[in-house]
C-alpha cells in the first residue's frame, strides 16, 4: 500500500504543478484512484493489469453506475498510468485501450467447466488452510457472490439444513442455494477447522486468515492466484471471474434469467442479460422467444 501511496502523491504533485489541474479535476481523479485502490485492497495500483481494470468496470456496471461515471474513471486511470509509464515506473499503460460507454461492456472471460473442476481440486483437505480454501472456492462458485460479500459472511449466515447461505448487499438480504457437496465441505470447515483458526471465541466471521481474524479481499485474491498457478490455468483468474462463470454456466444449463438475477443480487435484469451473450446462440434464441424479460 505504501508503494501506491508514493505513486499517488507524485501524481497529485504532477497534476498541481505540471498540469495546473482545477480543484474539481484534482479531487475527482484522486477520488477515483482511491476507490480503485480500496477495491483491490492491499495491491499496489502499479501492479494492476488491464483485466483488473475491466473487472472493476464490470463491478461499476453491476452497481448501476452511469456511463459518465465510467468515462471519468477511465480518464483518471489513463492519466495516472500514463504518468507512471512516462516516468518508467511501469512498462505499459493498462488503461490505454479502455473506452467508455457500451463499447467497454465487452464479454468477460469465464472459466470452462473443466477449468473450474481443476481449480476446485487444487486445495487439499489434508490441513486446516487447505480445507478452508476449498470451502471458500466452492462457496464462491456455488453461489456467485461477490468477493466483498464472501468476506463479509458470518457463521450465522450459513443454513446447513437448508443448504443455503444468507447474503447482504446494499441493505438487501438474499438467500442463495448451494450444491450439497459444497455445503458438506463448508460444514466440515465450520465444525472442525474454524474453531482452531479463530483468534477469539467472539469472532463472528465465517472465513478467517491464519491470524484468526476476518479474511480480507486481498487475502482471498492471493488464494485464487495461488491455486490458478498450481492448476496450471493460463487465464488471469480473478474472484469476479468465478462470479461470471457461475452465471454463464447456470444459463447454459437452462436456468431462467429471473432466478439468476436474484442469486446474483442484480437490481436490474439488464445486468443479468449481459451474461446471455456468453451462452451458445441456440440457447440465446430460446431465451429471446420464451423469456418475458428478453
């Protein structure tokens, strides 16, 4: 984080001294970059790739942000990363090819069924950390929740008998089912692993780090990257890619849009319809003809 802080301070000085930026421009650019930094908690901004920025743009889209907001964010990033590149601090500007508006809503990359299977097989249930990681990855793919929602889960949000979890987002509550195998792994973690990992009996977090405290976004990001490497998967897997894959695979196997919308927690079905573009044309034709929302 310190590395990002230094880069941001240098960039702010550049905007003031070299660009004579207005107060509005300065505040909006810095705010956009701080929010980006917060989203990728713990990672230096200079480390982010184009796929990371696209992931964040998709998150803005799901949150219902306007095209104007998206365009301003992209402008902030282009200026910041252009500044870093000009000073030799990064090799390439990851925001250079990003564009605002409808053209930016490009199809997200998803994992194949085989890639998901391979990824989920990586954590070994022979130790506490392995079983915790296995439970986290299975829960993510089983429910399609956001990483922020995953790390916010408490033990009380797991309903083992109903084979589902309770999730909160934007002050709204939703219940999402889990396939039995994922729940069985989660149950084993809760009963046999978590009690030995928590630093305090008063800890409410479902998933904790090796220090016994609530898992962070960055902590889970590192877990995903580690198992991507051990699985030998070439795609740049992000937690959000598991969410994309969850939605696309459900639609591909015949789930209706309204149900997927509810599970993803989308307030607008247009955000969910975005995923139909990842489904084979024959299935999309069925949706267009049969679904009232299509």
